[in-house]
C-alpha cells in the first residue's frame, strides 16, 4: 500500500519534471529538472518494471543456489554481498562512453539526448543488463558468446564473438582518439597523462613487492601522486624550456599511444594494467560522486536550447538528423551492448542470490544512465557558442579563430574570439578551438561545476584534473581491451596453428598483440590526420557497432525467453531489440547510401576523390586525401558487415523461436539444474 | 554517550569492511579463509603469489567496458 502511494507520488513528480523539460522553451532551464526527472524515472523503473520482470518474466527464485554458492572456489566463484557486487559491476560497466556520447549528442540540444538516456535505459539498457545477468547466472556464469552458441546455434555464437572483437577494435580507436585530441598541443594535459604511467608502474611494484595485495593503501598513495602529477603539469606549463618537452602534435601523440598500447599488452598485468585499474576505479567513483553533489549544490542553468537547428541534420559535430543519430551517438548511458559481456562471465559468478540480479543488473545501469545525464548537464551548461567552438573540427568552421567564431555565430550561437581566448587562458590552455572528441568540453563543464562548488579558483587545475581523470580510464580501457582482444585472436588463430593459441608463448603474444594494436592504431591514425577531427566518422561507427552487440545480446535473451515457453513476455526484450534493429538499420542505411558527403561514407569518399582529381584541395589536405578516401570506403563496408551480421543473428533467433513456438525440437536449454540453497551460505568448497 | 560511541565505531567498521571488499583489499584474507575450510591439508599460496595470480585471472577476461 505504502509502496503504491510512494510510486504514485514519484510518478507525478517525474511526469511534472519531464513535462517541464519538454515544454520549457526559449528560456534557460535549471539542471535540477533533469536530475529530478532522472531520479523519478529510475526509481519507478526499478521498483515497478524491474520488479515485475524479475517476478513474472524471469521468475527469479531466491531459494535456488547460484553458481557462486554451488561452485564456490574462493576466487572466481564467490557469493558476495549484493552491494559489493553492485559496486564491482558498476565500476566495470561505467567507462568513458556515457561521458563522451551525451557530450557529442548535445549538438541537438539537451532534450533528445535526455529523453533517450532516460527511456532507453529503463526500458532497454537496464533490462538487457539484468536479463543477461540473470540468464548467465542460471548457466554457471557462461559468456554471451557461449550462451548464443548453446541456445541459438554455432552461427549466433560466432557472430557474438566476431562482433565483440570488431567493436573492441573500434572502441579502442575512438577512445584513443579522444585522449590524443585532449593532449594535442597541451603540455599540461600531456604531462599529467604521461605521469600516470610511471605512477601506475610504481604502484604496481609497491603492491606486488613492497606490500603485497594491500590494494587500498596503494590506491590512496597513487591518488595523491596523480594529483601531484596534475599540479606538476601546471608547473611545467609555466616553464618555457620544460613545456617544449611535452608539446606534441596529433600524429606524434597517436604514435606514442600506439606504442604504449602494444607495450602495455605484452608486459605482466600486475605491473601496469592492474594498478591502473585500481586507480581508475577510485578516481571514477570519486569524481562521479563529486559531480553529483556539485550539480545539486550549484544547480546551474542550462544555456543550450532544448532543440537546436541541427536536429534536421547538418550538425557540425557529426552529420545526420536527430532520428536515428541521437540513438547511435548515445549508446553507453542508454543501451550498451558491451555491458552484456560484463553481465555474462564476470559478475554472475559473484551473485549470492538470484534476488540480487535486479539491484546489480538493473540498478547499476540506472546509475550509469544517471552519469550520462550529468554529462548532458556538463555539456549544456556551457554557452552554446563555446560548446560548438570546442567541439567542431577546423575542417568545418575554418582553422583561424575569426573565421571559426563568425561561422558559429552565424548558426545563431554567438561567440567571440576574445571570449574563447579568455576561456582558454583561464583553463591554462593555448587554445580551445577545435578540441574535438568531447573530453575537453566535458572538462571545461566539469571544471566550471567544481570550481563554483569549491571556490572560484584553481579553474585550470580542475580542468586538467578532469582531463587526467578521463585519460586514466580511457587508458585502462585501451590496455584491457588490447589484452582481451589478443586472447580472443590467439584463441581463434590456435585453431589453425596450435602454438599461436598458447597465451604463454611469447612470440605469439608479441604477434597477436601487434595485430590488435595495428587494427585500432590504423583507425586512430586516420582519425588524427582527418581535418574534420575524425570523431565525426569514428563515433557513429562505434555507436552502430555497440548497438549491434546489444541487438545480438537482446536476440539471445529473446530466444531464451521464447524457448522457455514465455512467448507472451518476449516483448520485454523483443521490444528494445526491434527498436535497436530499426535505429541501427536506418542509421547504417544513411551512412551507406546518403548522397550527402558529410553523412554517407561512400559519398564522402567520392566527394573527396573528385576534389583531389580536380586539384582544388590545398597541398596539405591533398597529401592525406587518399588515406581518408580509403578509410571512408572501409568504414562503409564495415557498416554493411555490421548490419548483415545483426540481421542474420535476428533471423537465426526467429528461426529458433518459430520452431519452439510450433513445438519442434530446438537445442536443449543450457540452464543448470535446480539445486536448493543450503541453509548456511559459504563453507564447503566441493 | 558510550552507546553512541560504540554505534559510531560499528558504523565505521562496517564502512571499512565494505571499502576493503569493494577495492579487493580483503581478497587474500577471504582466500585464506576459504582455503582453510576447503583444502586444509594443502599449503596456501603466499600473499604475493596470490596477488599476481589473482591479477592474471581478473584481467584475462573482459572486465572493463566503454
């Protein structure tokens, strides 16, 4: 009864807040509206929709022993308190994605991104994460690829595996591009990011040799060192001879990141990756908490309009209309296919009771979605003119400040060269023009929020702290992703020649790591030399790939639901699947077929080829044009490949579902048999 | 007064335990407890060997996302 009343009150507040967000026009709206709408939507989704799904659709059974209880080995399978699992799972799923995507999508205004983040998560992303977590828990913690193979057939399994590897390569490339663009021409940022490497190494040695396993104290020491690194960067920036040592161009930084990625993948994990993982988790949770508190304390007004003229297409940050591209640009934060890989495999082995999947699966994703809402706030509290000046590539608005501000002002977002110069000076940067990738504009937004909360000084330090924070966990993703990609490749190549599959054989390690690094390094390099900033091409490709993985995960979930006789509830995962299939296909169609050179990959390649042939390109751009032409064509073919894979997996799922619905035999369910929980948790290891 | 102090101490201990569990600081203690219960005759790994092995296991699979 009380639960019902609370629900109704929350629904009214939530509806009021969403209505307020949607109807406020031509006057600035306060960030608290977004926060209120978010909290209400998540709480209602969690208390009612998620509870209904766990009770009726998944029929969660708290009396059933989980794999953690049955297979408890004290290490991999360990029944763990649900709030601790929640923390682990959230730390694993929340990367830089929910910060970057919403920042870029703010070119449409704050409204489209906000609505998609709220409704996409409670109806799609949270449901996907929870359902896959539950299904993997019922299957001894099997991975998404294994579940696809066991339940749908070899094709589904192969598609899930291949899709994972491809998305990983594109994901690493786009994140590396974000970090390179953040460091480009900024000695302060470059020093504080570079400093994270020896700090991680030192912490790695400390926690292995000096005080083995004392992770907490090592992390605290590391945090202090990271902050000193940011301060040291400021000092270096002031010193004329030293700043030259850390002042690099995009291609130089890309070469550095590529070499770093390869080295990080071949040295032992305890030396670099593990300590970096600890530091990034600490930073991440701390910054998110700090950001949430600060936004509530200063509750800034959002200066970006609800909708901009770019909803009709021709946006400067990425091309395409609001439908379907807002749904592609914001993947993490609304629906992220990658989460299905964490929800299967790692987290289910910690689940202590099936009843915990709602908190861990649905709850963690709701929190990640809230992080995405905070990124929307950080992007839209900036003057729109400033936002566009930072995020638009020089190829779009012109390379010199006066042309750029004139172009941006002509869009209806007034900004002056002096304003940009002053802002750059306050942030301790030489320039903030054309700092594409989302990280610098997010850092400006975060620095403004933090400095207004904690006193209006140290703006430049906050800015570089925010950049370092983003870089630390982007580098963690690069290290971890390259390593996992290497394992997957070794597993695959081992089928052709056994020694290549041995993860301890050093020549194979060197070779497969180099292949993975070459894969993402290629996309990174082309992104860096692209005068439009590269993000406009790479981010949509990443979005399509991530949504493709979500479509595969939701296909597996829908197939399992139908096979287990729950056809009438298949819409719970089938609905989000249909939506993602439509969005991804329409976006892919436009990226492939559009005659607009800014939007279509092949049209873009043809346009550039025409310009190159007629000799209208300046020498510098003509030199890189052949690479850009090839890259656009490659991206076009990759998009075709992704779309074909998605539809083949959906067709495979429908085939299985049809057979199941008609009572024909299908692959047997791979669900582990029911074992009742022991009255006492833990204890016996057998 | 004394009751309040014990209350604060209990909360502090709970927070500390949660922080250790969240960060993985208590992994070795948990391993030792499990080992003692499950395989009392075999010698356990040293703290250092356990840590290195544990990192290899943790980072050998996808455990970070975008």
